[in-house]
């Protein structure tokens, strides 16, 4: 490990630790990341909408592709050193523990880093998390449009590490109904059983 790589590794470790501490503090405060603004006073959700992307097998998909099933959507990127793989792990474990009810739910991972997350890269990545997971990528414009629809912030971290850059991004799970409408969001939770119980309030 070169000195440069060691520095990048240490920086990542510090960021990961900070993220865990900050996440825990927010969670203990019951702070829902200020997401009350995602729903209007009349109860109409401002999250969700049309998207046109390509799945990890190269198939073009839109939000219509998944009509009739719940969508559990998470935005992230395959080079994410910590939060994304941990969240996907928890998400897939939660669905697995739900048994047949999970058949009604399509887990979807949408990249915010289409530059590196090609169709091939997404295919390689999603296989680590189990068959049901679908990975979606697209052009930068397509990804930006999907992220905007879901109010997902993403910003490449400023540095000069070539292809080793990090991407800051919102880390929230969105449960969308069979009609494509927003049902509920979940913040990162380290316990698959808790997440399964929350999802089961809507899907059973
Ligand atoms: Ni991430």
C-alpha cells in the first residue's frame, strides 16, 4: 500500500466513523433528517416520478416497468466504501426475512455515479447482494433526473485522485407503492429485523 493509498484509506476510515457517529446521533434524537418537507400538508408526497434508466442486464426500464409491485429504492454508488454496501446488505436481509411477502417488493439500487457504474459494473456489484436486487444506471442526465425526482442529493467530492473519488449522497430508502406513489422512507437502520417489521406494516 503506497503512502497515497494509505492516506486515502485513512481518510475513508475517518469519514466512515464520522458518518456512523453522526447517523447514531441523529437516530437517537429521532431526527428524521428534516424529511417532513417531503410531504405536503395535504398529504401528497413530493417524492418519486418518471425515470428512464438501464438495468444491470442492459434492459431499458422506466418507473412503469415496476407497476404492480412495491419498489424499495436506494440511491448510491458501487465504489462507496461503507454506507451503500451496508445499507444494501441490511435491505436484502430484511426482505429475505419477510418470506413470500417480499415477492411483492422489487429492491432497486440506482447509481449516482454513472461515470464509473456502467451496466457491467452494476451487474458485477448487485450479484453480491442476491438475485432480487436490480441495479440501474444511465447517462448523467438520466441519473440526475431520477435523483431529482427522489430528492436525492449527490455531489462528487472535490479531489484530484483520478478515479478514486468519493461521492456524497443522500442515504435513504424509499418504499413506493404498486401504483408508483410514495409510501414511506426509511433512514439507514443497522437491524434487518426492524426494517422488515417497518416494511411489513405496508406489505404483507
Ligand atoms: Ni454510499
